[in-house]
C-alpha cells in the first residue's frame, strides 16, 4: 500500500529529526534494512552446514546403536 504525500512528508521529518537527535541509533536502524546478497549467502551456507551436522550426528548415533 502506497503512502500519501502527507504520510511520506511526515515520515521524512521523523527520519531527519531522528538523525539529528540520535545519529548512532539512526545508523543502526538504517542497517536493519540493508539487504546485501552476501549476507543471505552466508546465512544459507551456515544453515546448510548445520543441517549436514545434524544428519551426521543422527547417522553416527544410529551406527553406534546398531553395534
């Protein structure tokens, strides 16, 4: 849903005031919206490694239970 011109103007004012009042917080909030592709690739790689580790642990546990 698109914002009206008035809503956009108000949000811009809030952003400017936040940057003036607390630049450190404004910087941290701006980083939340940062959608770098490298971050997504690292997350997928980490999740893949975790899944493989769980599968390996299950296989080792199963092999130990058989013997």
